[in-house]
C-alpha cells in the first residue's frame, strides 16, 4: 500500500474519530440533563409527600376537633339519635 493509498484511509479515520467524539459529548450532555430532571422529579415527589402528610395531619386534627365539639355539646348523642331514626325510617 502506497502513501497515496493510505491518505484516504487516514482522512476517513480522522473523520470517524471526530464523529465519535461529537457523539460521546452529546451522550454525556444528555446524561447530565437526565440526572437534572431526575433530581427535579425527586424534589417534586418530596413536596407531594410533605403536602400529603400535612393534609393527613389537618384532617386528623379537624376530625378530633369535630368529635370534641360533638361530645362536649351533646351533639354526639343527638347525632346518633338522628342517625338511628333515619336508619329506622329508611
């Protein structure tokens, strides 16, 4: 193989190496974006979980307060009487 025959092979090799390097950089950039998006998803999930926990605490506190008001005001007895009356009629 002469030097003239090797030149196109070398040019082709260099072009392929440049393309491979460009693709490697692109994949690396995509991986970085994927990691950033995953961190965002994790943050949103943590916010959802925290909000859910807060809502559950609020519900429990409200139910407790309602029960306290019903028992303290005699409403619990009247509520049960009304409920039993409605069940008997229905």
